[in-house]
């Protein structure tokens, strides 16, 4: 019960809420970009090892492209979206 209480406290703090919100935005966005912008529909290779390699290469390419865009737009310091209040 001690770990559960600690976990609940961590996710209900202001920082925890911000991190949870950003995690959902970032993960969904990455898969959406790969599917729509990069036209990724299926793996070309077969077998777990080959699919893992292809997925890693796809991820590396995505991350390098994202870093390049951040450097070009001079946004290297900010990585979290702010919580907006209506």
C-alpha cells in the first residue's frame, strides 16, 4: 500500500499531471506522423528481428527529423506542452 500511495501522490501533483498530459500527446502524435506524413502502413521485412530493426530505423529517422526541426526553429530548450486553462 505504501508504493500505491506514493504512486498516487506522484501522478496527482502538478508536475505529474503535466507529464501524463504530455506523454499522451507525444506518443499519439508520433504514430500519427509516421502513418500520415511518412505513409507508413506496414513493415516490409518479415520476422521479429527484421521488424525490430526496421522499427528502430524508422524511430531513429523520426527522432533525427524532429531534432533537425527543433534546431531550425530554435526550440531546443522546451520539451513539454503547457497546461492551458479555459
